[in-house]
């Protein structure tokens, strides 16, 4: 059976309240996992350069517990959805490309905005370079 995999890397290690992108990731993941049985969550692990599936519990508008399980096992019937800011680790998009090449899954990368490119003065230093590098590889 085809699975929808949702990347929750933006909220996996988040402490505190959700804002902007992290709120979108949380709300979409919470809604889809509570209404569909074929939805799985995962996070990118920079230390091992791999994607790991995640089990979680929801508690009053916050993820109360995350547990990384095994490496993601994607198939060509699956769809892999990225809602967050995966440009923070330049290796992630390359690891994704290799996984997609191997497993042939469909991927959706949602780009919230292009402020790091169009108005870099409003972002943290070096984000413009990271974002441009990521965007060129992502599209």
C-alpha cells in the first residue's frame, strides 16, 4: 500500500512554541496522521546522513514525545512530502536525491517563500547562500 511520508525535521528537536513554518509542519502532520492510516512521519539525521521514521504522541498542540525507529524504507508507490526548511543542512538535498534515485518515490517539496533569495537582509547571515544552493538542487 502506498504511503505518504511527511518530513518533520523542523519540529523534531524544537523546544518552545511553534511559529511560522514549524506550525504548518505540525498542523499538517497532526491532521493527516489522525485522519489517514497510510501516513508516516520521518526526520533527517545529519549525523548519519539518513532519514529515519518517527513515532510520536500529540499532547495539546505540541508533540510530547518522538522516537526514531528504523531507516525509512520507501517504495516507488510512496510520496515523500517536505513542508519545512530543509536548506539548513546542505547534505540533506543530496541524500534525498540519492534515495529518490534508488527508490523511485514521488516527492513534493513545498517552498514557503523566497525571502532568503529576494530579500536576504531580513534573514540570518549566510542563509542566502544556503538557500540558493538548496533551491538550485531542489528544482
